């Protein structure tokens, strides 16, 4: 028994240990063994040179696994050791949507290679497998959107991950009609209607959570395009302290949203995290003693203890009419999904003036721009100064991947240009991601918010009364302590959360 243990220990010492996070496994190598074999033995092939296959294993002493891999691949097997979490992640990446879709396409061709163009029913199991694989992989990769686009010679599938579109698949053009029909059936659309845009919704139950999908079709010259917005309810459950506010910005924001009445505006472009900020704030404020009501288009996530109203223009329920009805429901806190016109703006402001706390969004580039936007809509300055508590502008910048995060020295010639208001040392260190399997070789994984929080002071009110420009309002806000959105981003870059390039890509210059 002791001799056997000694031999086992010697074998383990001889097997090299590798980190799989820096290795990209080619699809042709992964396909040498079936996914069932990889999952059963916790192994993954990582390299093939001639007839020799390098196999990463959790337990390199498992000779049954080595023999089965040798028979399945027809190669001589060299063994290396890797952690179980690395093996599991690499299996998911190597045998993901590409492998599943490739098998499904082969099955379609095998079953019926003549009538593929005519396929438009939900009974075609391979098509169901392709659609389910595309959606499941997108959810697993934390994509926010899926785009299925017919082009001249093929169908392109792209995921929006961390705000950037990435192409993940090319499918044969003859599958387009079947894919679109399957998605329409899932989202309860009219499969016969191809001339006009349609909207639908799908609810999917993943192993550990429920995911809602908002589906939109659009007729193009090459056929119908589908965009699917992924609404992951787990992603919205952020405490307000986890939204990425700096210490100073959070102090300002908390001072605003703790007020008993008034209006708070969250600004930024589409996809900047405004909904997450609003929902997290509502969750913080929603207590049994308060009546919280929202009017949204659409209701993206259902919040416990909050009465949510869905806008329905066809039935005559707009933001403005919904807000009028809400005010007859004895609310304490009201959220208006978006202020799009003067009528909604004036109703929201008058609600704030009559003792309600109102939260809403605007599409402006920065916090001071929200004030001039309201004036441009026709809202009188005296109504703005009497009701608006503050404005938060935000963007989402990509976070550096922790698996490939590296440091580098900031060149002296760039210090003044990038950080004009900071007295940085000669050896200032910045951070970037080199790119690895974990982040899809982008160097980024996940996103973090950058903000500017503008409180309405007495000097600001006087400037608004005389219809001051956006630049003048910004100067006053900065003089009273507001941190510009780019400055907040650069602070996060210096702290190693993101890169200078990412901050500059997504924030405007104040100069």
C-alpha cells in the first residue's frame, strides 16, 4: 500500500501543472473528443501536434480516462494537470454554441437537404436546438443583446457583451427563415407577417435564474433582422452601494434621494445603466410605510413591493396619462421611466411640487445639460428651480479582466494631457488587460459605472432663472464640488478598475 502511494505521488510530481485561463483551445482540437467524455472525466484537450494530443486533467492518475480519450481521438495522449474550475470553464467555452450549432446544422442537412428553404415550423428539432443554444450561450456570456442578421451570403449572429458587439456565429442563409419563425413562435408573434416590425417577449428558465427576453423584428432588404434584449433579473439586484459611485459622489446622491419630495433626474445614453440606478434606488426607498408606483415603457424587471404600470399607447396609456392616474393613487414615490415631452416633464415637476419624490430619466450628455433640455422642452425655469433636487449623469465603462490584468508605467509626456488637474509622480502606474480566454481576448470583463452628480444650489437656481448656458451651469457645479464624469472615470483608471482608453472612448471632453 505504501509503495502504491509512493508511485502515485511520484507520478503527480512529474505531471506539469498549467493555468488554462491563458490558453485558447481551437475548435478543431476540442472536437477530437465528445463533450460527454470531457464532462464525465473532467478533461479537455488543449493542443495537438502531429499524432500527439495534450490533455488537461483534474486527476492525471485516471488511466481509464486517458485510454478512452486515446480511443476517441486516435492520438497518443500527453497529460498535464489543471484545476477543476479551469477545466469546467474551458469545457463550457470549447463546447459552447459553436459545437452545438455545428451538430444541429449537420442534422438539418442530413434530415432534409431539399426543403430547407421552406422550413418555417417549430417542429424542426435541430432549429430549436440552434435557437436555444444561441440564447443560452448569450445568457452564459452575460450578453445584453443578441442580433441575428441576414446578409447577402450568410446569417450573422452577434452578442453585445460589455457594451461591444462581437460576432459569434455565421450560419447558412437557408436556415434564416426557420430561425426567425422559431423565434416568432417563442415570442408569440405572427409568423406569417414579414413586412412590418413586430415586438414580443420570451421568458426562459435557466438552471439558476429566470431570464426575460424582449424580442424585436425588423424587415431589411436581405430579410427580417431580430434583436433580442436579455433582461437578467439577477443582474438588477444590486444594492445602491454597489453601483460604482465614488465616496464623494455617493455622499451627494444619498443626500438627494433621502429628500422627502422633489425630482431626481438620471441622464445618459441608451445602455448607460440608468434603469439599474433607478431600480436600485427604488429598492432602497421601498418600505412598507411608503406607496411606490412606476410608469415604464417597458417594465423591464418586476420589483417586490412596487406597483409598476406598463405604458400602452394603443390603449391611450402614455407616460403623461399614466402619471395623471398615478397621482390619484396616493403615492409617496413615483418613477417615470423617461421624460420624452413637455407634458410629461411638467406633470413630473408638478408632482414633485405637491409633495412627491419623483425619479425619472433624460437623454442628455451630462448633468448640466438636463436643465437646458427641460427649458428647451418649454418648462419654465421657476418650476425647475422649485422642484429639481439634483441630476446624475452616468456611463458604463468596461472593467479590466482580472485574469490578465497587467501594470504599465504612464509615459511622462502623457501625464499632463490625460490628467491635467493632478500632480502625478514620475512613476505613475496604470493598468490594462492583455487578453485571455476568460475575457474573449479583449482585456475587459464586466462593466463599472462612472458618474457626475450635480446638486441644485442657490447659485445654480439663480443661473437657471436667467437661463444660463450649459457651460455656465457646469462651471458653477464644478466650483461647488461636482466631479466631472471624465474625472471620475480617470480616478477609476488610476485605481485599476478600468483603462484610460476606455474612459476616453465613453466620456466627452469638457475642454
